[in-house]
C-alpha cells in the first residue's frame, strides 16, 4: 500500500499482541477465543510492519503474493528461469 504514515504501528502491534491467546493463536479482540482466521490475519498484519518483524522474529510479508518476501523472491527467480528455458 505504500502509506505507512496512515497506520499507528505501535498501537496496531499492541492491540494484536493483546489479542493473542495464552493457549496459542489470536482472537478477533482481546479476551476472544483464538481461531485460525484471526491468527493468520494478526500474523500477516504484524509481518507487514518492519519493526514488528524484527522484534518478533517474523518474516516480512509480500502482500502482492501473500507469501514471505523470501518466497516471493524465489518464485520470481523460478519464473525467470522457466521463461529462459522456454525460449531456448
């Protein structure tokens, strides 16, 4: 999205971590039971923030492909290799 000034990263991180359950996962809000959907969304949101990634040991998310930045780079390289092989 390229508009980091529109998000209060500190408040975002605080809310998401407050929604984390002691039994694992994340709920929709603090005190809610965790579920896979909100667990994914919370981890994805935290992975979009550079500072949170470093602090929490998460990989940076490439939102265009919904994969880690490392995986996106690997996929891009595979695509280039496939294109080169097809042209030969």
